[in-house]
C-alpha cells in the first residue's frame, strides 16, 4: 500500500476519536489525509511495520510516508498544522515539550471512553467518504 497522503490512525470504537476524524475531514480542504482505524488490518499492518506498540499508544498516530510517524499530542498538533485556521496555534503549542503536552493528552486518552463513550464496532464511512479510508 503506497500513498503520498499522510495517514491518521485512530481508535475506531472511540466516540471522541471518531468525532475528531470527522472534524479533520471537514477541514481537510487540500485532501492531505487518509484514515484507518487502529483495529483494522491496515492499521495493524502500519503499526507493525513501524514497530509501534499499540498498548502504549492506542488513540491517534499520524504517519507521514517517507519521513516519520507522530504519536499522542505531537500527532494531534501536526494534524492541526495542516488545517486552515489551526496552523498557528498548533505550531505554537509544538514549542511546549512533548513530555508536558502528553501529560494532558494521556489524561484525556485515559478517560475518553468514560467521558465520550465507545461504539461496539469501528466506524463505517459513508459512501462519499469511503475513498478517504484505507
């Protein structure tokens, strides 16, 4: 699977994660991203190829083909840098050390099911959005 698009891997059963993906899709005017649930075959393949331990990172991963991957708050802010209206704020917040940013991120990730709920199965994209999912 070759793509020049950045790939957002997300927790497909998490309501917060699904809402975040919908938020990004609506604002991704330059069609920068593709999406896959961490639980999907594609998600598992991509994390395995990169040696990502999904028991430690289970909410969001951004894969930038050919260069790197980002996790936790860095992934969220790198995504924000590609969205109109969020570039400046995301760039500024990236100046804060990830160890500090990830404390907040981990707290939200740890409580996301309790606060936002979870689905019984991964989100199924609508026919209009199907091409954006791997």
